[in-house]
C-alpha cells in the first residue's frame, strides 16, 4: 500500500502542480489583472456564494462512493445507475436553490444573477466530474484517476489562453467568456470519463427506485454534513467581506488575489486527500495498521507546507506586487496570514481524511460546526476593523483550531501514538528555515527577491531531507525501485 501510495502521490502531485499552477497564474491571474478592479471580486464572491450550497449537488456521494467501492469493488455496476440518477436530481435542485437564494440575498441585477447561474451550473458539472472520478479511485485505478484530474484545467488553459492571447480577443474579454470556458472544459471531461467507465459498468440500465435513492441519501448524509460544514467556514470570508464593507467588491478582489496562492498551495493537499481516502478505507477494512501511511503522508505534506508557507511569508509583498497590477504591502499582509493557514489546512487533509475513512463523522461534524461559529464571530469582529486582512486572520485562527481538534480526535479514536521526534523535526525545519530566509535577505541585499525566494525554497528542501522528513531511500523503497522492505 505504501508503494502504491507513493507512486501515485508523485504522479498526481507532479501533473497537477504543473497544469493547475499554470491555470491559476497564467489564466486566472491574467483574467483578474485585465478586468477593472472589483470585477474579479464579484466573480470571487459569486463563486464562494454558490460553493456554500454545492453540498446539495454532491450530498456526500463522492466520498460515500469512493469508500464503498474501495471496500467492495463489485458494487460498481449495482450502485452506479442509482447514484447517477440521484446525482442528476440533486444537480437540478442545487442550481434552482442557489439561483433563488442568490436573488433573495441581493444579486438581483441581470449581470450578477446570470453570472451566478452560470457559475452554479459549472460547479454542478465539476462535482459530476468528481463523482465519475470517484468510481475510478474506488476501483483502484489510481493512475488513470491521476491523469483525469488535470483534463478540465488543461482544457481551460487551452481555451482561456486562446481568449486572452489571440489578437483582438483580449480587449473584448468579459467574465461571461470566463464562465463559458469552464462550462466547455467540464462537459468535455465528463464525456471522456464516461468513455473510460462504460466498459467497466457492464450493461448499464437507467434505474429509478425512490426507496433505493432514499437509502443512498441517508447513507451519504453524514458525509454531506461534513463537507458542508468544512465548506462553510472556508468560504464565508468573501461573502462577508462583500456584505460588511462599503467597498466590499474591491476588498474581495484583494482577498482573492492572495487567496489564489493559498488555492495553488492546496492543490497537492487536496489531491492527496482524495488519494488517501480509498486507501485508508481499504486498510481499515482489512485490519491493517494505518500508522505507516499516516506518518508518510503527514511528514511529506508538512515538509512541503512549512517550506512553502514560510518562504512566501518572508517575501509576501514582492510576490504580490510582482503578480498583480494592484499588488501592494497591504495585499502582502493578507497573503502572509493566508499562507500560514496552509500549514494547519494541509494537516487536516491527512487526519480529516483518516477520520472520514473510519466513518467518525459525528464528532467531525461537531468540530466543524464549532469552527463555523468561531469563523462567523471572528469575521464579524475583524472585517469591519481590518477589512480583508481581518478575514485572513479569522481564517488562520479557525483552521489552526479545527486542525488541532481533528488531530486529537484521530489520536483518541484510532489509538495513534504521539510522535515527539517527528514533532521536533517539524519545529526544527520551521525554525531553521526562518533563520535561513532572514540570513539570505541580509547577506544578499541587492539580489533579486525572486532569487532569494527560490534559494529559501531550496533550503527548505535540503533541510527536509536532512531532518528525514523526506527520506530518499524510503521513497525509493515505497516506489518499488529497491527491494528492501519499506519502513514502518
């Protein structure tokens, strides 16, 4: 299992970092830069508003399906027709509900409402892609799932690139074009996934039995609640910024510019969580120890998260001014808080996924419910005073406390031992990297910030290997390149 995890982790991270990072900084960032200030803030606000209700479209089906298939793969042909019917029904409900609530909330002018409708449809299509991919992961087709994870963004790079860089198109570019580009990319990806799944489904028949559909809804409901609660306290910020501040769309624009880097950082963590879920579920069913896989995942993800977060923190202002036409020291401060948030968020990808695989959903829901209340209170207190910076502060505090609660819960329910040596190595990595970054700034005052930033990143990688958070020999063993037994 460790070899399988390591091999697919390397593949999935490599291709996703390359493709999705290029999309975020080559396409998405360019869209924000060429539009008038505040326009992208409107898109970001509408996107997060629709995201709050996306759980209606998914309702935990993706995680439920991946977990069930990873434990009993023969269930695919039996479950798929029912889940497909249920998915389409929930998608219609999601689009209708979000459109109505958006109108009541205040998105009533024609441009905002139609943009919200298009964004909502795209989010349903995206969840449909994830549902189809959950069948691949549940069947153990991890490598195919890894490649399919970048199809939609690859298409967006091609379509968006044509819109932004072909002569005459850039000057006419609007948010409507951006939304339609997403629609086209998701539809093509769905067609491709169906092509790969059909041979494995046998004779596919449309099945519609209300009793069976209701049974699936009841079984997936706990997963749905977890996802909704997690979504709520990570997506409320932009909506509250828009509502609480007179210049809400401009502040949301600034918040979005910093959030994009957190979004990019989360690519690896989110993908590893999707890979870990069926693996943890299968190990738990077979009675295997999850300790080696957990330690492999947390040491690897935190080596990367701490290195990236600290490096960005030290060079936040030049990063923002270099990336954005409106970047400044204020947006750099927002980025500092959001990138520190990446550290607890990345840990949550491991322990939250482990708890989900073990079906410890009720206590997780309690944690996230408290997280929502905490996030709401902090936003109400901090946004009016510090504007978008206050939302970033609230995000960091909420994510740090909810991660700590997940860690303690996982240790209690799964009898995971404390790891003082690992904790010490992680603290040493953070401390030594801060020292290295500050030393580089002092020793090379006239050198480009980009060179010093890359040197700091490199120092983090060297330190991670030196502290055995990343052990090349172990990776070679897990990848099956060496014949020795993998370490526990």
